[in-house]
C-alpha cells in the first residue's frame, strides 16, 4: 500500500512539474509572439530612413532615438523625468481608484443612490479632460496638486463605470441563494457580489491606468519643469523630433509595463474562473 502511495505521489509531482513547465513555455511563447510586429515595424522604419524613403529630420531612425534615450540616461536626467511622471500617475491613479471604488460601490448597490448621483457623474464624464486644466490651475496653481487631480479625474470614470456595471450585473439567482443560506449583508457582499463583480473591476483598473498615462501628458503641460510630458515640450521648442519620439516610446513602455502588472494580477485573481482565458 505504501509503495502504491509513493508511486502515486511521484506521478503527481511529475505531473505538476510538467504543467508548470508547459505554463512557463506558453508565457514565453506569448511574449515572443507579441514582439514580432513591433520588431518588423522597427526594421522597416530603420531601413526606410537609411534608404532616404523617410526624411531623417522628421522621422529619425530607431537607432537615433535609442541613442537619445541612452544619452539622457548617461546625463542622469532620464531617471528623474521618468520617476516624476511615474509618481504623478501612481498618486493620481490611487486617488481616482479609491474615489471610484467608494462611490461606485454605493451607486451599484443602492438603486436610490444611483438615481441621485449617476446623472451628475455622467454629466461630468462628458467634459473633455483639457477643459479641467484652467480650472485646476485657478484653484490649485501649477504645482503637483493640480497635476495629480487631473490624472485622478481621468482615472475615476472608467473604474467607476466598471464597478457599477459589475455590481449591477451580478446574477440575481446568486443573491437568492445567499438569502436561502441566511447570509448577512456583509456575507452577501464578501462571498457573492465581490467575486462576481471582480472581473469587471479589474478591467476598470486596466482602463483607468491607461487613461492615467494619457492624462499625465495633459497635466505636465501645465507648467511642469520635469517629467516625460515636459520633455515633449522641450523637443517641440528645440525642434528635436528624436526627443519627442523618445518620450512617446517611454510613455508606451511604461504604460505597457503597468498594464502587464495589472493583467498578471487579473490572471491570478481570476484563476478560479472556468473561462476561455484559463483554458489555454
């Protein structure tokens, strides 16, 4: 009996290792697959500039842009600009997320509160982001507070909408099951509403962080002296397209990195779901 148990344990360990290796291989394969199109585009871009199919002054070659990034890094200014921009996005994202979670949860759970608050929130959502800039400058000056507030406003709405949609989309039959088992209101929220609305909430986080990187550009046009948005302005004023494109690429890389982190969090948090994503 013990021999059979040992054999079964060995097979289970081997099976777990095989599954883990297969999972890691799929991740590497997916990462490599995602690099194909960017690599092809960069090669075409480089060749087009080298053979004068594109004006090098208007569209600098990728190698020139990489050299510019390395130059900024060697000067020691790059990390300061990246750090300031990342700090603004992080603080604005956290502020907008907290406000969206609190208000969105109440609006989604209580019908009367939705009727009270949602029309006003939807009206504010229709206001273009740049329309807030002069008002925030007037209220808070051109310091960090106005920049963070603008990012928080941009982050708030997608997270709010997804939370409200997620809570209101919970299957009513699940709520009835909770009542049958005599769940309290807290137990219903913790064991039914929260898990059921979690996918929508995580999608809202990814949308929010994406808008956070967009809004930080507008915020850094408000008299900033540091940040990647500031580098865009410097590149425009000094007629340096390589600096402008380098800043845009850095925005793209940072945005992709934060989205990857949230996507990884989403995959781990929703591992229990039996869906198409977890099947392959």
